[in-house]
C-alpha cells in the first residue's frame, strides 16, 4: 500500500464516515467501506474526544467470505482454507508502533471456520489523525472504549447473552492491554491468545522500579514530552521486505525507527506491568506464544533474524503464570518478536500449536451436516416396512383364541 493511500486515510479524506476528519460529535459507527488491504473492509468507530480533539478507532474484517458450508477458502502458508462455521469470533489487537496488516493471520483463523476481526486502536494506523500524538494515552484503561466499540460492532456488546464465542488475540502492547481488560471483565471472552505480550519491562522488575518514579514525575509535569528513542530500526530490518524480511507494510503507519515515546504513555505501561506482577486472575484459557531467545543490542546481529529483538523473553516468560489459572506457554525456536512474521517453518509451528490449543479449550465441535432428505420412493418403501413390522408385533402380542373360552 502506498504512502498516498495512508495519508488519505489518516487525514480523513479516504474515510466516508462521520468519524473521519471531523468525527466530532457522532458516536454511531458509519458504514463498512473498502480498506487499504485488498479484499478487506473497515468500519470507523467514533469515540469520545480527548485533549487533542476527535478520536476514532477502526475495525477491519474480510470484505467477502466464502460460504462456510461450501468448503471453499483461501490458502494460508500452504494450508487449504475453508471450514464449517465454528461459532467463534476473534478480535486481534496490534502492538506499539503497529497496525493490522497481517492478512495471513486472518487466513489462519478463517481456515478454522472462525470470523476474524482486527482493531486499529486510537492514534495508530488507520485511526491516526494529523492532530494527534501517535499512540498517546495516559492509561491503558482508555482502550476500554475502543474495545467496547469494536465488540459491539461484532455482536459482543456488554450484557449480550446469546452470542458467539469470543477469542481475543493481542501482540506485544496489545497483549498487555487485552490481558488487563480480560482481568477486569470476567465472563466476556472465552479465550486469550497472546503473541509476545509485553508483560514486563526489558530491564525486568528491578530496572522498572528504578525508572518508574522519574517517568511518573515527568509524566505529571510534561506528559507530551518525548523520551529518548532507543529503536535503532533492527526489528524493522528483520521483518520488512525492503530490508532482510519478507513482509510489505506501510512505513508511514509503522515507521522504521518508530516514534519517540511519551512519559505519560510509558508510565501507563509501567502501571500495567505492576498489575500483571500482582496477578490478574484471568478466568479463561490463555495461550502465550513467545520466542525462545532474545537478541537485544545497539548493533545489528544476524541472530536478530531468528529471535526477539524487542522484548526480554525470559522476563516475559516469568510473568506468564501471573495471568491466570489455565495458561499454555509455547516457546518457539527461531521466532521473531511478532511470531506470526517469523520464517515459514516457525509459522507452521505457530499455526499447529494455536489450532491445538483452540480445539482443546475453545471451539465447540463442528455441527455435522444434516442428512439429505430421502426420495419419495424410498420414503414410501420405508413406511411400508415400518407398517409391516408393526403389524407383526401386534399379531404376536394379541391374545390367542385357539384354546376356546376360559374354563374358569
């Protein structure tokens, strides 16, 4: 997708809803419209304005799905698509300096018969507007409004009793955000898939506690100020087809060197990390997908092509048991920070382990197809046979008259 397309969507010129450029007062979503990803469509979700002005989130889904009962489908990493509807919806939430472009993740879930949706949170990707500070929030709870708007559009509004099953899937900061949300909203989701969730700071708890007081003080006096940018572009080099990776995405929405974080945002993340450390008590099955190794440094190293170059995976793995009582942790040798962007052999393991978890903990069994109606001739023959059988049974049970009248 080109820079011109991205800019048009960002300033609202490509947005046909009231929540586009001026999205000021309407809180009603507009109509679904074509997305920048071919074959997908998006729905702009107007949200309450904040200190910077109008705010929106954006929900994305496949524009045309093949009928679930035909067996038709799309290939995903060599897998044949198409499956009966499993009665499950997935909502995917991206990470920091990111947006939804991973169409192969949608392919995977749809191959299982699952409806897939992705959400670009406020001030990210499709939802970023020119007047906004990218990614800026002062609390991760702020995203509750984004999530509720998306869930309502999917048919999973709060209080809905007759609904499909719901799986939440989050990457990195999105994984942290969804974990906190699920802990505060028991009973709303049926499963949680976390792709390299940012559950602990890279310096682990000791370093976080050292940094946190200063970050909070700076957030209080200058929330929009900019911190030192530590992103040297190594992760972008590992995933982008413009460098050593294999994926095409819009660098205006996912810049190679990222954004300079604000102290208010980082303080919000630190508070989230502390909540995870205390335990979230999530009441649904959780799958955590995490690279086996980290390679974090100030110089490029080829190992960054086969490991997590963003998070300290050991520190994250130690926090996994704090999420809930039923957690499956899968460590993936050769995986990148976004495990679904890893090399094809690693992705195959991701799909296999995710499907195994899904089949075991979340998905109801597919409903078997109804038997075809019998032909009129066959139905008549079966009825004659049933009547003959009933006649024989009646004759066998009738009292015998061969002995004549009773002698009693």
